[in-house]
């Protein structure tokens, strides 16, 4: 018979064992990251198990879309063939690492799917991403009925650019008629001055005849227009990730992967569509949602963002919710650069202000990297196309920066002549906005180097898509930050004039803000414009125009004497001012990502302080 002391000891040991066991259970839960479905998951999983049709999951930012997809895979019979299509290679790699090698599951990008369809039909194929531009350049004279319009080298390059852009858009949108292509030109503000539409139709016909060479867009275009199908690419289930960013051609290629009874599960968020400028079609996502026998189910709870960040995001997308156990988090305004540290993320709407922040942070001894290797490559191409090694960032003589500005002003003048635009309307077109932003980015970077070669080398060093986030500050445009997250996110204030935008462009701007806000896991911070001090006498766009005219002695066709008269009548000093990046001192209270007294999302009608 046990003594009282022994009984007490036994009870203590029992309690300790229970505590130890509980801790082990807790540890195991943490280790396995046990999935606990919410109310939206239950509806989704029920439809997967008991439904018979297609499903569109409207996944809010940070809602655990990938985890939901993985849980859905567990509900599908292992005897069924499954295709998972992702938007890019990075997502494919991430999914393969999480899923592993499973015999009945294939994980691909849509482009790789189309590529393998093509090589099965035509054998080995060479990839040449300049295939169409090269063809258009070599055959420009035969494509044009009015050769006088492209007699000069300058006009030839403009013509090649227009035809190439429209050919790419037409393939991504699956357009094949003159009226459809003309609509694309208007939609993307492409200024037509010759018979570009007729030329595009000829190029599309040429592209149909596969000659052992294809480019990136051909991978999704050719299988569609050639009506290709292959039993090797037919599946019982097709799951499409980031479906809001797919073009018409990509969507139709995915739909080719069906057999009798195939179910399509689409994951996407129309509010996170950022690539309409490059053929991502909002209409393509609407088409998916309206397919026969298709249900739409929400996934609205964001597990990434704290409550205060979600409340701000709600002003753009009311359906987003925060988790019950979410932290309060913080939304801070008028923040300084010295509050940014390694592991933080800095986001900006455009490239140029991002360059200013990069320079300021590096000057203070903080390690930084700019995400987006392709952005850097595009800037390098712009520099190389000028075919000159002199930079001339002060606009004192011929050089890279003056030539880029001259090309920009030529574009503006053509828009004014052909579209009836004024300067403000031309400056607000997507084409001109992007070009101006890139020029200003190069202008900022040129202030610390001597030659075009040195500038290109500097750009190569600055831009990367892989780095250790814990050892550096990640700077990125909002477009490049999609799918990323950080504890502390800082937003650089910028302005965008929406007054002359198409409806689809205005929606893009709202989507951009929403994506920017929802990258933050703990704090969302809006930088104070006053911390980005530049030259208060920074040049306005019209001042720059005058300097460019002076350098090249032309006023868009005017004589030398006319240019001198314009310059003499101008109040602008003929001695160029020093150009530095400028930011409105009141930016945080007026700009699109700044805060006003009544509305933190207020959009100013000013593009930039220097543009008037």
C-alpha cells in the first residue's frame, strides 16, 4: 500500500507527464504547420469533393492560396491525372518543392505546355525572341505601301517599333482582323503614322508558317491558331494559379487540356491584375468566371496582413478580411529613410523615384538591391539604342539622355498631330509615362558615372532577382513585388494623373495600390516626400524641351532661325540648370500613396512636380 507521500509524488509525475505531452503536441503542431480550414475553405473543399463542374477561387492577398491548392490536391483521387499551370518558373519551382515528385501530377508554366505541343508537332525548335522584330526590320520596305514615310532611319525604327508592338499584342489577344488591331493600338496608345495595321496582318500570316524558329509568344499563340491538340496534354483536373494575369492566348491554351469530364480550378484575384499593359486581359478572367457549369467561391481572409493594414486595403477591396487572431499592426505616415533596415522592403509605383531612394540608402551605408533583372536589362537596351557613349545628363550637348528626351518629344508631337492630344494628355498616355519614367531613372543614375558603358555596368550591378533578404534592403517596383512579402514595407510617394485614363488604366492603378499595401506583415509605412530632397529648381518638361531643341537645333521640323526665336522668347536661361531628381515637399499629403487629412488614398491630379 502506497504511502501518502508516494501518492503525492505519483500525482506530480502524472501532471508533469501530461504537461510534457501537451508541449510535445504543441511542438508537433508548429512543426507540421497544421492546416485549420476557415469558413471559406469548407465551401471550396466541399465543392471539390461533391461538385461536378469548374471552380474559380477569388483569393484575396495573403489568403493562403498556395496552401489551399495543396489541400485540394489531397482531396483528388490519386488515379486522376492533374495539371497545375503557374504564371512563371519561380512559382513552378516553389510548387514542385512543396509537392514533390508525384506520378499523376504535372506542374508547368503555360508557355512550356505550348512549347512541348509545338516540338511534338514540328520537332526541334530554336528560340529567337527577336524573330519578329528582325523580320519586320529586314522587310520593312515590302511591308509598307508608302516607302517615303520610312525613308529616314529614325522613321524606320519608329515603324518597326509600332509593328512589333502591335504584332505582339495581336498574338497575345488572339486578334486577327484590322478592326481588332486598330482597337489594340488605341487601347495601348500606339501612334500609327503609316500602314502598320496592314503590315501586322502580313506579319501574322508569315508567323503562322513555323520555320523551326519561334519566340516566347509563339509558344502560346501558335497552338491556338493552328488548332493543335494532343492527347498527352489532356487531364482530369487542371489547376491554374494567378489566373488573373493570363492573356487570352494563355487562357485558350489551358482550355485545350481537357478531356470528357475535365474539371478546371482557377485561382486568382482580379484586384491583383497588374499586367494589362502587357496583354494580361481582365476580360480573360471574366470569361473564365462566366464559363458554363462554373461556380465562384471566395477566399477572403488575409493571414499575411495585420488588422490596420487590412482596414486600409478595404478602402480599395471591401471584401478582404483579417484573421481573428491577427495582430493590430501599424500604418505609419511621414516616415524617414533612416527607419529602413536590412530585411525591409521599399516599393514604388515607378522606377525613377526608386533610383533616388537607392542612392540615398547606399550613401548612408545601407546595403540595397533592386529587384527586377529584366527592368535593368530594359534600361540598358534604351542606353544602347542611342548609339552614343556620351551621357550628357545636364543636357548641355548631344548624348544618351538628350537623345532619349528627343525621341520622347517626337512621340508626344506625333500624338498631338494624329490624336488631337494636348501636352498633358500625351504625357498621360501609358507609352509616354513609361518612357519618361525610364529616362528619369537613367538621368538619376547618370549623375555618378562618366560614360554609357559605365552606366550599363552600374545598372547590371544594381538589379538582381536573387539575394539574401536578411542582409539587404529590397527595393522594387510594385509590379515586381507581387507575390512577395516583408515584415516592414515602405512605400515611396508618387503621383499619377488619372484624368485622361481609360477605365482599365484606372482600375490598374487601384490594383497597384492594393498589391502594395498587402505586402506588409507587420507595418506599412509611407515615406515622407521631404526626405527625398532634390534640386528645388528642377526642370519642368517644357524647360527640358527647350534645351533639347537647342542641342539638336530643331523644333520638330522647324528651321534653325525658328528655334533661335523660340529660345530667345523663352524665359528659360540658355545656360542649363543642374538636373537632379525632385520630389514634392508636400508629397506625402498630396500623392497617390500618401495621406490627406480626410483620405489616405487621395490621388493628386499632378503627374510629377516637374511636369506642368
